[in-house]
C-alpha cells in the first residue's frame, strides 16, 4: 500500500518559500527588481482605488500584490534552477523526477567512468532516453540502449535526446517543455505493462565480490574431464 502523503505545516511552507526566495535572488540579478515592481505597482493602484471608491479595494489590492509576487517568484525561480542545473551531471534525471505527472525515471541505466550517462524515462509519451556527457561517447551509449530496449518495448514510441548546448543537442532548460509537448500515445495500463518489462530488462544480477567460496568451486580436474569428452 502507498504511504499517505505527509502534510506540510504552514510554518514549513513559509520556510520553503523563504529558501526559494534566497536561492532565486542569489542566482538571478533581476529577481529583486521584478519582485519589488510586482508588489509596488498593485499597491499603488490599490491606493488610488481606495481614495476613489473606498476601503473595500484594500484587501483586493493586497491579494493582487501577493499573487503578482508569487507569479514572478515561480517564473524566475524555475529559470534560476535551470541555469544552476546547466552542465551538472544527472540534472536531466532530477528535472524529470520533479515534473508533475506519472513519469517513471531510472537514472543512469548506462554510464561510464567519465560521468557519461543515459537516463531511462517512461510515461504516457512512451520511452525516453536522456544522454548526458561527452556527445561522442553518449551517442554510443544511446545506440546500445536503443538496441537493448527494442527487444521489449514493441510498438511503444521511443524518443532520445542528447542534453547539451551543441548542434542537435537539447539544452537542459528546454527539457521540461520538450517532454510535455510529446503526444500521449500510451494508456496507463500500457505504461504499467511496459514498466514491468523494462524493470525485468534493466535488473542486472550482481556477482558477489571477493574470492569464490570453496563449496562453489568446481572439483579439481572437472575442466580436463569436460575437454576429454
């Protein structure tokens, strides 16, 4: 059974908003002026409305100022997070994990020691492969994963992207919008069935480290007897 979602208290919510404010202000030099304008302009209009039509406009003006501030915070914080994620290993997987909707992300299903990696994403848009790292090396990893996945995905759509700033690559800041624009061709039932097949494919049994136990070693001379047959 799924665990019930923990409720966030009002104080915790305010603390989270404060952290977002600090992060955005540090990353984005335009955030403070835009936030100030988002508050001062509605309040100035509220003063005019109060003088003209009475105090009934005061709470409306305050609510409009708060709404404008939250809109600016949402837009600029998303941009600041995208800028901070640029070039960071695993950024594409983190963005997909934070997206709304049923996106099933398996980070680094294929990787190298040089921090090249391919992430596997499953959703109603189909199967998505996101490659991060050196373009020449990750294209080879992408080819291997596409051939491996072709065995189990059947007719499900397969999309692949190389994350980066070069020609033919997808900037990480455009990843969210690009994925959201993909057509939803799979039903939730199809996604669940495909998820089971992909998990069976990506499950790799690991050999135990260290020396092989004596009771698991073949008897002496067994290989010579096999060759003699």
